[in-house]
C-alpha cells in the first residue's frame, strides 16, 4: 500500500518517528500545538499519529496539563533490545583494531559468579602460549579483565564476588587477600585501566579496561596481553591508552554515558 504524503513529506512511519523524537528529546513536555509547529505536520495527521503512539504506550498524554511525555512502553522496548544485544558483535571491530595496532593477543571476557569467562579471543601474530581460551574460566582477582569488571560492581555485588575468590598465589606479584584487591580496585575505578603485572602467569602482562552498559554496569572487559620481554614501558603505556579508548567506544554503543 502506498503511503500518502503530507506537506512535511515522508511516510506515516517518518511522521510517527518525528513526533516521537520531539517528545523524547525536548527538555520539557510539549503541548499539541508545539508539536505541530516543530514537526510541520497537519493537525489532523499529528493528532491521529499521537493517538496511535499513545495507544502503543510510546507516548503518554497528561489530561490535566495537556502535555505529552515519553511513554513507559519505551522502557520495555529498550529492555528487550538490550537483552538481545551480543557484546561480541558490538566489540568485534575494536578487537580487530587493537589486534592490528599491537600484534598481540586480544581478549574479550565477562564475569560470572566471581570468575572470568573468555568469550572471544584474537591470537597474537607472534608466538605466544597462554592460559586463556574461548569458553575457559579464569580467576578474577589476578587477571586484568577480571579486576577491570570487579572495580565497577556495586558494593553488594563486589562483596559477594570477593567471597568467591580463592586468592591462590600463582606468582610473586599475585594479590593474595581482600585488602590488596580492594586497594587495587579503587585505582582501577578512577583510571579505568586494569593491569595484570605477571599476577596470573609468570612473564605475561596485560592492560585491560571495562565495558559498561546503559546502566553503567560492568558487562565485559577487553585486554591486550603480551609477554613482558617484548613490551617496554612506553609500549605498555600505549597499550593502556588503546584498550581504554576501545572500551569507551564499545561502552557508548552499549548505552553507557561518555566519560574520561
């Protein structure tokens, strides 16, 4: 069926989206006349479209004030949309970017019941054997990705996660108790940079950062992992900046608020 255009042009969907955007983006609720003026729609078309959007719950009309507000149905749609988004797809291009920039191993991991699960990995272009593998679990307290996510948990979630840590000493630099870990997490929360300085595997270090969702909750982390012998201090600092920027990009895609 062919859509009939009005003086503003576009399909019925265009008109509905135009009205919905105006209602959502303005800092204050609008009256009918203001919406007509902003969208340049005929009054009959605007009224019919607003009625339809209201019936769908996407717009809410206050009979007392005669003002239009964003509808609660938008929250339901947003929740359903976020639940279907796969962070692996959203982070794929940034993983490739980090890999091409460094030539080192790139990890994408999530946190599950106090443990790290590696959900994606791009192998180093150079010879390197690591503990990690896609689908494999690892400790959170002594890995870059693990600490990156722990640092942004709520206090209640963090307390529970810490109780689930073994604090096994893998190397001379492993954090072996709650106090050491909490002190480290304070620094990570401030900088959004998490380092594994040979804490899990001897001779292996990594720079990691957190990926946040639209509630600014930690949902994943990215890391650049390399053997210490081939990464000097300047290059390792560069890794930190790269991974932080990559996670910031992915976080914004996931709905998180931009931050430094």
